[in-house]
């Protein structure tokens, strides 16, 4: 993770409010770390039960997004901010999909 991302995580963790714009700036920029290749069970073993339960409640039956939240939590972003970050990512992906569907529609 680069220094800019580390600074943003530090600022977000000290705040009660997370601007969407700041959360979108928290990213790995194509880099990998020790959490990038870990399986769900390995990630959850690194976190306490309370944190895992919060993640499971936010994304029931959705192991991909659970893993994403776990990774960001382990990278230092607090769990609430990690959940919000992944929710923003989901919304952005859905928006892109809707845009592509409209673009590919014919009359």
C-alpha cells in the first residue's frame, strides 16, 4: 500500500464521517499484499468474532464482498469504514453495468 492510502486510512479511522470521495481513494493501485491471495477462512481467522459477525451481517451469503471487507479491515481501515467502502464499490459496479446495458440496447 502506498503512503497516500495509508494517510487516508489514518484520517478516516479518526473520523466519524467518511466522505464517499475519500473512501474511493482508498485502493491498492494494482499492488498485492499478503491479504490479496488469502482464502475466506484465513482472513476470518485473523479477525475477532465481533468483527466477523458485523461483516457477515452486512453481506450475508456474499463471500466475495465479505472477503473484500476483511481485507480492508486487516489493512487497517476500521470495519465500519471497510463495509461502507465495499458498499460504494458495489454501487459503482452496478452503475457501470446499467450504463453498459443502456448503451447496448437497440430500438
